[in-house]
């Protein structure tokens, strides 16, 4: 059985998913929509499919599912539209920057009995998935503490920062999802510290570029997250999970594993340059899982609730920074 | 431009190439031949194309190139047949176990002005290619010594050993090619030691399962190769190149890069289990290079001469073991 | 010039310093005092010197300096006594668990113009010192974020926990000192989270065994510290410093650097089992620095103020946990 | 019980042993002899003891053992002299460059029933010792192949090369001893290849600076050794042992374990600069073992026979290079 996809948004992340779809023997890229027709045309030149507008896709009989890769402020509307059109939906995170809007949107998804998967790609990274498998196999015992280091190679441009929702909703949200994925228990409270160390313009826009966050669960498990918008050495993505019987850690990844030794020392190349290269396998596995979910009827994971929870933690983190205190996630979620 | 391929031989290595071809946007798998029609049918079920016999493929207008993945003893005949049929040829190593037969075959290739690429896949591995790039960039200075460790996870079955041509022509031949690739100078003499440590049955068949070989060039550069037919920890594939200004080494590869720490220590998973998984990227790049060579008109590399040279070193290594002396490659090649 | 030492306290940490002193060609162990004469005798049997009581040591002409390795509640009294006796003083951390008592004590040190070095041994670890040197050499640019992971192999006995002052004053205090050492700027505010995950008895005593702390400086630099009282894999001591131009990290240490590869994977031995083995070189360098300071007249580092500052951060961390808010160090120090 | 030592030869290696002796609580450095009194005086200024001449030492009642650290051509005479004087003898390798002379010398040792330990320090390195322990514990099964990489940071001066006996007797001899130590079976045959790649002056003196050697035992076990007189990245000392059930490897050592990550990659410092720093712990353990052997009456290991065997392999390696054939050790030993 082949799943026929339409791609909404042919930008950077849209291309990542187009590659994942066309590389999957069970998937077909049927249609591509973008507000800039040139961008859509350029994408189909490489990956096939035809250019259609959003309404045409919603009305298409030859489309089983859509991949929403448009700007964040359009996500909720598109999810609702395609839920009503009876399509399976994969949506890039976040669903929306506003908790209330997310809730309304998820209500529509439920009402339409639509399938919605939210794009937390890191759960599908083979290395991070191996962390989860190791925990589930009991090798490190009961999870106690998680340490996540997540640093982007460089800060995004100001215009992106403006609409991003801030570092916690844009960047740390992935770490919040990984924390939930690995802790095996809901996050209850959040302590966050943030500052502007990389680029003063980010501060002028009311955002931060450097942050540390501590999450706590009801039983006292802790997860520490360290973020920076700059790492000269590449896309720094590490997770370690410490338990009663041991620890498991996922190392950073690089394109080639060579080491050059000279009088200056032993040098390995910098890390992957960003998520498009670092998470190729994760994006492929994500689409593959989405397809399985459609063909096998298994429930979507991560789903809309996962999107909502991660967003609520992000909201709580921002409150924590601003108010200088521990914030309960329940203060945000009600 | 799309290159249309026919695959000859749908066994293990045939499947590896079928995957590489179908994953390449510039290639198409048109036809598959195998002495067992069931095997061919099984392959097209996954990768597409249609089953044809060898003669039909030779006569097909819709086939630009063939991938010879049949048993070794058919390679030379098939190369000649398809050279005469005007097809581009990719042939798995070795061309033949007999130097004379290889020479005759290459003469036919030259007479027909055919394109022939020989399947030394490791040259295309991104990690080993990075070694070559590092050398060419001058970072380690003039190459002086190379150390190759190459160990299979387990010994092949007796029936394979019987027709394999022995460890040097079957297994070490890849290392000989890498040595030539990286030394930047022809190998002149060979000292080899071999014994049976893994499986006495291998010895009963007149072969060895454990070997060390030292290659030397005219200027005195040396390459040491260490082989075993068994490594409990996976497919052990390491190369380091030592030069006047430094060293560059390619590390072993594993599927996931996690480390589990317990009271027993810090443990990383075993290595990739064999060449089909370890060299996925290499096989993809190999086919991609073959396609470039066909579309751009660049000469094939590695070509028939590379196949001949590696085979001659293998022959010299066997003579060295049997006669307990350094053997010149010229004794074999004349 | 040889410095003649008296050792006060012949327990575990006293033995560590006895070894450092007797291994130093510029030092001599003259006298040892302990409330248990047997313990003192046992120590001199291995390291030399003679048993004397505290008063005799204070009155001894042949003692240049004392090493205070007695229980914490005696530190301040002994510092004052030996400051008045005109001896150079090396005191294990902390000076006292009470900030006011520390201040009074340091006033006596100043009044007597005594030399006082406080035992933050990690500053002298060659690996951590290399971090500092790398920062000072400008290789990673302006320091932005520090991540410290510091886990003990196992929790101390209940009777030790009772008098320890709690995890922040007993264990994290070393990390607080390293943060100050490496940040190059005073810590202003503290956010801490702590829980009891390892041993409920620790909780019954009002203490914690698992904690994460975020320190912030005036310019927004951040330091995240992760602590646990249990690590099955050994004494986990890692620091990484992230700056505008790069990062520098100090790896964990183990007794032997071997790796065993089997079908179960690649395994390195567990880490050093605790501070007595992990920090042998640090303790030797610490004593050597103390000696230099006495012979060259250089000021003591780390000194009493360093001890006071680290203690104040510990106090602030405890307040932060209890009050669920960011605490300014100035709230503690006034 | 304290063993009282006299040191013969106060040069570079003599200083290494002086440090090991004075750092050992069971040893005392009583006397030092050197043909240059200045050198001897300089050594005692740091390490204590008094300057005496060789004859005085032989006649001294307060000397239990001697450490022979003089030039190689004096070793055999000194061993005989002190064997007759009834002293325990530790002698740096090699005993002599001539097999016959070694044999005569060992006969004197036997006749005098003297204790003689030969300075193959690497057996005492904690990392290499851990290799041996791992093998003995059965963790890698029956040993099959050993790979030794041993590279000096730089070539010695011409005047040293002249009297060194050549690369095999001077440098590789350590690797031959390690091979014997770890193979658990005597080396039977030797295949060696050598060339001059580092410094033509070494070639003009009839020596080599780059070599690969393959050793074989009766049962077919193999050991491959790779040597170079130059490694820009430090003192490269690696051993890996491959067995039926797995592999164990000892990694290179460096002074500090830090890693700096920048846009240029991840860089660790170069290795230890040479044997004086790399093998500090080995030299200390070697002397400690020598002392145990004297106090406990355990037999010396490695002893004169070990010295003789390693020398014979070196001789066979040189024959192999010159004659271009496999050489049996029995051809040398008779």
C-alpha cells in the first residue's frame, strides 16, 4: 500500500520532508503547494509531484495525507482545514504559539476523528531512540536525571526570531519533548534562566539566546537543558540519562569519522552543520512511522497532546525567567 | 539524464546494488537476470524492473549499463559479452581469479572501447574518501606507512571458500586496492604470513583465515594489512595513514552511537554486522560515480587495470606465504 | 628550602595529604595529631613524623605550616588558633557551615596577617587546570556557559550526612568553586532544584541526594551544575566551558585506558572510584602550590574569601530550593 | 625492609630510575656512579645519595642492588662484575648487542646464582598490564593476533644511532618483548621489512627508521609490529590483542584529557612526548616489582632469558630484511 502525500510549504523543512517521502518505497509525493509558486516548482523539479493550491489539495482524491511545513501562524488553520477534508495530517511543531488556539485546533481534530502527528523529529533519531530502548530494557534502572545539551550552530535572522515565539517555543520545545519522551513521567514544574550572550539584536527583540532550564516531575526526577543559539563547532545535540543502575548517553554526530593527528594534536571534524544533515535518518524514520500509523491503524505518536504539553512547558519556562521563580506547568495548562 | 540499468545476479550483493540504483534519482532499474528466476522475481518485487535473461538484456535498447553481481567465474565472460553489446559495465571484484584470463578480458574491453568500472566499493566510503582527501590536501605530509585492519565478523561457509580464490583474492583484495588508492605509488613487493586459527575446515580446503601482509613501494613506503575471518565485535574496518607531518585515521562505524555506563564499565554497541550495512553509503556513492562517469564522459575509476593490479598483489601474497620470502609483484605480472 | 608540616586529622583526607606532603621533595611531615592516637600512629607508620597533640604543635618551633583535616566543626577554631600561633594554614573546605562564623574566623586571619589556603583541590587537577589555561589563552573566546556534572559513586553514611551541612555545602561547594574559578566573574544569582532519589534516609535527615543548580553572573553568563550522590560507573567529574569561539571540555578519568571488544560491544572500565584516587595529582599540586606560596611569598589561592563565597552560593542554593525562587548571593552575604 | 640501591649511569634513563627509587617507600638511593662526576653530582643534588666509583659500589656493604643505566656496551661487563660481587642486578635492555656475549654473561649470572632483572619497562605499564590481565582472565578467548604500533616522536642523533645496534635491537626490541609477554607462546619465525623514510642520515649509517615486522608462533599466532622513528603527534604506543572471543586494546596516553572544539573541529592535545613521561608509572612499578622479588624471593621477571630471546628476534628481523625471507629464530639461537 502506498500513501500519497501533498506537501504544504516548499521551504527548507518542506524539502527535508520531500526527500524523506520520495526516499520511502511506501510513499508518493503527489502535490506541492507554496505561496511562492517558484519555490514549489523548484521542489517538484527535484522530487516530482505537481504544484497545486491548498484548496485543490483539500479536494484531491489522490491525496491521503498532508505534510504541513508552512509558517507557524498557519499551522492551526491548516490542521483544521485538512481534518475537515478527511486527510491524515503531519504538522511541523509547534501547532501554534498560543495555548488556547492549540486547544481549539485539537478539539476540531478530535471532532473530525482525524489523525494528527506532530513533528518532533528527534524521537525518531536512531541514536536517541536507542536511549529510549536502553531505558525501556531496564539497563540503567529507574530514570533519575536527564542532561540535554542542545546548541544551534548559529542564531537565525532577526525576522525569523520575531515570529518564532522565542527560544523556548522555537528551539527548547524539542528538548522539552525529548524530556517528556525519556522521563516516562509528566513534567510538573519548570525553573529557567535565560540571557542574551550571542547577539544583542536578539535581546532587542525581547528574546534570549542562551538558556538553562530545569524540569521536575512529581516523583522528583529532574531534567536539565542547556541551550545556546551559537556553537562554532556545529550542531551540538547530546542527551544523557542517569538512572539508579547506570547512565546512557548519545554522542554527537559528524559527517565523517576521521581523526587527524599532527604536532597540534588530534583533531576530529566539526559536527553536522544543522538539523537538515544531522537528522536525515530521523526525518526518514518519522515519515516511515507516519505511514505505518496510517496503514496499521496505530495511534499517532507524538500527537496533538504531545504538542500541547511541550508548548505549555515552554510557556512555563518563559514565565519562570520573567518572574524569577519555579513555575508549575498546571499554572499554564489550568 | 537517467541511466537505465540491468542487474545481473540478484543475490546478496545484487540486492545491495539494486538498493543503490533505486535510491539514485538519476538511475532506473530496468531489468534483472538471475539463474534462479525466483530470486530475480523476489528482487523486482522490492525494487521494481522486470525479469529478463542475459541475452535479452544484451539485446535491449532500454539498457544503458549492466551491474555484474554474478559468481566470480562468470565475470570475465559477461564483461566480454556486454562490452561487445556496447553496454557500460560495472563488475564486482574480482574480474577473474586468473591473471591471464583477466588480461584477455581487458583486451576485449579495450578493443570494444567499452567502459568498465570494477567494484572496489571502499574507495567510495565517505570516511575512507576523507582519508584520501586529507592526504591530498597535504595535512599529513608525504605518506610513509599505512596500517589497515580488516576483519570479517565471521568466516563464510565452506562452499563459498572453495570458489573464492582464497583469502587474499577474496578478502584482502579490497585492502590491496585501498593500499594502492592511498599510497599514491605502485606496490612493488609483498611479504605475507598466513595461518588457520579460526576454523580448521578452512585449512582443509587449502585456505587461510588469518593473515598479515606487508606491501612496499619503490620509494620504501610500507603498508601493513591485518586480516581475520572472525571478529566477535562486528565488521572491523580501520585504516590509518602515517606521514611526515602527521597521521589520519578512519574509525570503525556502528549503527547507533550510544554509550551505556554501569558498574561493569562504559559500553558502546558492537560494530556494523557486515558490508551490506557498513558500506551502504559507499555503494550509493559508487553507483553515483559510475553514473557521473557515463554522463560526463570521465574515465572509469577504479577500472580494469586497478582490478588486475590488486589481483596480482593477491597472487604475490599467496606465493610469499608458500615460499616464505618477499615476492615482487613483477614476478606475477611479468 | 623545606617546609615542615604538621597534619591535624589522620583520617581519610588526612592520609591523602600525608601522601602528597611526603611525595614532595620540598616538604617534610613533622607531626601528626588526631583525637584517636591509634589513627595518628597508623599514619606515621606509613608516612613518618611523630604524634603530637594540637597544643604541642601550636608551640612547635619545627613546624612551619599545618594541614587542617579534622571534622568541619573544628576548622574555624583551629584556623584561629594556628593563625595566632603564626603558622601557615592549609584548611580543608569548608571553613565552617555558618557564614557568620566564617567571617569572624577570616577576621582573625587578617588580624594575625596569617596565610590561609582553602582546600578546593579541583583547581589543581591537571585536566581542570588545562581548562582554565585554555580559556585564559583565548582559544574559546569569551566564556558564556559552563556545564558541570559531578556525581559521587555512592552516598555517604547517615552519620556523615548529619554533620555535612547538606549536599550543597558538602558536595556542590566544590562545583561552586570551580564555577567561580572558570567563569571569571562573580556569581550573582542561584536557581536550584533538589530531590531525594537515591536514598530515602537522606531525605529523612532533611537533605537531598540529587540536584541541579543554575548560577548566573551580572553579565548573564550561566553555569549549570548537575549532582547525584550515586553513580554506579564511578566518580563522574566532568566540566565543559562554552564560549563565543568554541568549547573546551575535560573528560572523565579512569585508572587504565583499555577497551575490550566482544559480541556485547566495546567496553572501557568504570571511572576512578572516588576522590582519593581521581585527584591524586590534584592533591600533590595543591600542596606544591601551598609550598610555593610560602617560599615565594605569593598570595594564597584559593583563600578564605574563596571559601566564604562558595559557602554563600551553597546557602543561596538551599534557599532557592526551599523557596522555589531565584536567590541573589547578596541576600546571603548582605 | 628497605632495599639500598646504587645507580650506575646518571644520564636520562638513570634519572628516570632515580626518581622511581626515591619515590618508593621501600627503596633508598645510596650511591651514584657516572663517568662524568658532574652528571652524578647533579643527580644526587635532586635525588640524594652519594657519588662513588664502580669499584667502591661493588665493595659497598650498604648496597643491596645496582641499577645498570650505562651505555649498552658496558652492560655485560657490569652484570658480571656485580653478579660476582653478590649484588642484585637490574639492567636496562639490551644486555649486549651480541648474542654470544649475552650468553656468556648469563652463564656468569647463573654460576653466581645472582638475581638479574632486565628493563623491559612496558610490561609494568598499568595499561599494558591490564591487557595481559584481560587475556589471562579469558575475556578475549585464545589469543590469535596482536597488533603493535610503536612510534618514537623523533629520531635519535646520529651518534646514538651508531652505537644503538640498529632499530630492531634498540627500539623494536621492546615490542618483541611485549609480543612474547602477550602471545603466551614463543616466537618461531620473523618476517621484516624496513626502509629509510624519515632521515637519510640514518640510512647512511646502515640503519632503518621505518619498519614492519610479522612474528609467528608454532601454533600460527601472529603479531604485527609497526615502527617509525618519527611521529609529529607524540609518543605513539598502542597494542591490541585479538582473540577467539574478542579484542582488547590499550589506548595512547596524554598528559591532560581535554578536548577543544572550535570551527576547525574537536582537538585533543598531542600524546606524551616520550618514554620519560609516558612510562612514569611503568618505571615506578618496575622498581617496585624488583624490590618485591628481592624481599619475597620470587624469581626475576623479565630475566636474562627474556633479554636473550628478544635480542634473538631482533637479530632474526635484521636477517629477514637483508635476505628478503622469513627467518626462524632458531637460526639465530641455534
